C-alpha cells in the first residue's frame, strides 16, 4: 500500500516536472514555427479544407466539426445535450431524443466517435458516438450532420469502451467501464468482487438506414472495460477490450486497482457468439431502456421503451473469449490496419506491449494457457507477445497508424507523441505536445486505409498556449505534419468541451452529398404548413395550435389575438425557404425554453404558456435578409376569463 502511494506520488511529481519544463521551452521558443508551417495550414479565403475532423465534446455532450489543416470549427452537432443555438432538446420534435429509462436527461459525456466503414474503409454514411454517463450510443447522419438515433444501453455504467464499429458496420460495440450488479439490485458495495458484471454490448446496424438494435450483451467478469477496437483484415470477427481493476477493488481505486503487474486485453470472437445467438443461444433478461429515432420525413423524434435484452454467458460459448495479459492498467486498445498487431497502451508502464493476432490464434490452438479468470482462459504472455516498444516515455495512452507501417502513440505524463515502426518496434521520432496529451487522431487511422498526412493531438492542459480567459481554458489541440520522416508541429487550435477521441475523413467523401435543404413538398410533419394560405390558429380546450409559415421576411400569421393566460400555445413553424443556408429563427418573449432554428423546408414546434396579460412580440433570431429587423409579430394575451375569439392576420390594418 505504501509503495503504491509512493509510486503514484512520483508519477504526479514527474507530470508536473515535464509540464513545467515544456512551459519553459515554449516560452523561450516563441516564433519558432517556420513560415513553411504557416503555409501548410493556410486555407485561403474561399478555399476549403482537405479533411473533416470530428472531435468529441466530452462534457459538452456534443460533437464538433473542424477542417484540417486549418483547424477552423465549422459546426457543433448537438447529440446528448440540449443546444439552445438550434433548439435541439428544446423543440417538441427533438425532446424525445433525450429520453432515457431515468427520464429526460439533457446532458452526457461524449467520448469516442467512429465513422461507418465498408470493407474496413471509411464510407462516410454515419458517425457514431457514445454517451459515457447515462450509457447511450448515438448515430449521426453525415448527410445532414444531425443526430438521427440514440439507443440506451442497459446493464451498463460508464459506457467508455465505446462506440467502435466492425469493419463492415455490422455492429457498433459498447463496453461498460464500471461493472455493476446485473440485474441492478440493492446490495452492499463491498460485495463487489465476484458479484458485479461487465456488459459488452453488440449493437447491430441495419445496413440501409443504419437503425440500431442490441443484438446481444456479453456478461463478463466484473473488471473495468476501458477501451476497445475491432479486428480488421485477418482478425475481422474479433473485438479487443482493455481491462483494468482486475483486482475488483471498489474503493480508493487509484491504489487498490493498480496492484497487479498485468491486467488483460479481452479478445472476443463475436462471429462465434453471433452464430450461437442466431441458433437460439442466449438468455433473454428483463430490461428497461430507451430507443429514440428521428424521422427526417416528419422532422420528428419518437422514443420507445424496450423491455428485454439478450444476454450471453461467455462460458456457454467455448472458444469465444480469451484474456491476453497486458501491463499495466492498459488504457487504449488499438489494432493496426492489417489486423495483425493489437497494442496495449499500459498507462502505468513506460513501454508499449504489442500482441500478435497470429500468435494469439496459435496459442489458442495449442491451448497455451496460464490459468483462467472466472472460467475464461488466460493465454501465456510470451506466447502472444509480438514485441515491446521501448519508448522512454511515460504514461502511454493511445496509438494511431499512418498506413505506411508506422504507429504514433501519445504519452500523457511526458507530454509527447512518439512515432515508431511496426514490426521492428524502433522509435523513429518524438515530438512534444502542449500539454499532457490524451487521444490523437489520423484521418482514417482506425481503418484499413488511413490517410497519413496529419496527426491531431488533443491535449488535456492548455496553460500558456492562448491568451488567458480566467481559471479555465478551452483544451488545446495540435496538428502535426506526418508526410515526411519526421513529425512537424504546424498549428495549435482551441477545441470545445473536452475532446477525447476524434475521427477524420477526406472532405471529398462527405462534401458532395451534404444535404442543402429539406424539400418542402416532401415535408410529412403532421403540423406542417406547406402553403401560406393554410396558416391558421386552432383552439382545443386550453391548447392553442398556431400553424405558421415563415419566409424572408415575415411570419404568417404575424398578428394573433384570443390567447388567454393559462393557455398552452404550440407554435408549429415551417420554413418555406428552398435556398441553401437560409434558416429562420423563432423566439417568443417570456418563453421558458430556447429559440428555434428552422432549416429550409423543415417544421419545428415550440410551446409557450403565457402567464401575463399583454401584447407580446415574437421575432426571427437568425439574420436572414436586409429586412430581418422587420421580421416580427405580436400575440395578444387576454385574461383567462376573456371571451375574445381567436383571430389571426398578416398585413391587415
């Protein structure tokens, strides 16, 4: 115990030492970036970036879109968090997207985006991302850049080893970081060991529309399943998960879950389990989880509560799961483009452990076991080891690949990216980051075909990189040119939230098919007004429905009377523009919600419950024309006892 405390204290001291040294180096090297570096990231006015980069927002709950190499932020895509900029999670159409078994949850912690693939190569249809806090997986359309589906994950907590996909997008996989009682029940926390389970969820993806469904959950021993990646090429059909806390500690984790010299990478043969399930295997377990789907035709989300999930005991499928010993408290679990090498980034180790898929299969065939854990065979370390990267760094976390036989690993404590050669394990280059780097991303680096031109390092500490903005700074990211033998730092840019992982792809994969408008004649929203002549106001008891259209530069209707205190007023607003990048906004004074931002051809609904008598204005919040300021209207609110009839107009005196 005392040794562990000393060890962890030493790590903390080293971290401060490295950050302090690099701050000094940074301050003494101002202006060190050559003009050639500036030229590499410069995108001239009117020109466009070569790559899209999708950075997770961490505690923002959303996904941000940047251009590479410019580092310009293009968009924040709302996913798990309410977003007043667009009204996501506030409009009646999008509120259902944030429904869960715990009720309406307006926030999450978004970590790991992954782009859909075909034959192991990026296909640009969808991007998936995990909600870590209230376990969920979201699917976002890369045609509309909008969240289309969110599925909650039962029997899970800290949905961290997610959301990574198989190489034909057969499955998006979600692993629990925190093991929990399965099923959940009231029990003493100190009875964790042997009683808690770690659920690894395999969520099928329907190939045409992308709809998700939990195919099965593998109920594993109660370790912490930290990160994962799929096999590809020769290892397609397998999935690999790092574990820590194989001690199964439940308190003072920084010490008690770091005792073992080696933890495991769990190798899961999902093809074998899939066959078992397809033949009727598995046990259906009662569950309660939300499945939320957004329909582009009706512009409306719906939420359905599902009541059971299929679970699989790994011992019921012999030969499907094996443990690969991996030092020490491994974090990232990364698979190279060939599918041959599985890298365990042991965050409490100075070296990188590289396992061989071929050796793993040979060890399995030869039954070269070193015991078992809860009935799951442990393969002998030396029989699955391909090699060790003697890096000289501290705190390895994540590895990406450039498709040229090289790997790049982040080292958190020594604040650097290290480039090394697959097969020889030789360190080729290393460059500092500013500061305490976490994830890194090469466009396509998690596929068979990486685009090895840039690597983006996402750092956890910013310090002096930008002008100070009070006690908290936006996180820093750095772009390195990796087209040559040596890495070159070419640009810094601030990010939003706390990026963890990111995904990137060539712009040419997405830009040509990006949706410009929603066709008005295809709008199937039940409250849509596709012709201004159909605009109207209807009362149903104390509910009032305003069917409204909007176009530059007026609302129809724009004068409404007969509303009473205590009414529940629904504004159903259809944007009649059919021109790209001409949304209209809507905001009503005293409304206890956000504004709406309505895309061309789209319908959205906002509720207002007036509490005061008066004449109250509404207006367009998005500057749309030279007469934007004139784009407004009034609602007259009368006492609850009033007999004033509903009336509405546009352009009448």
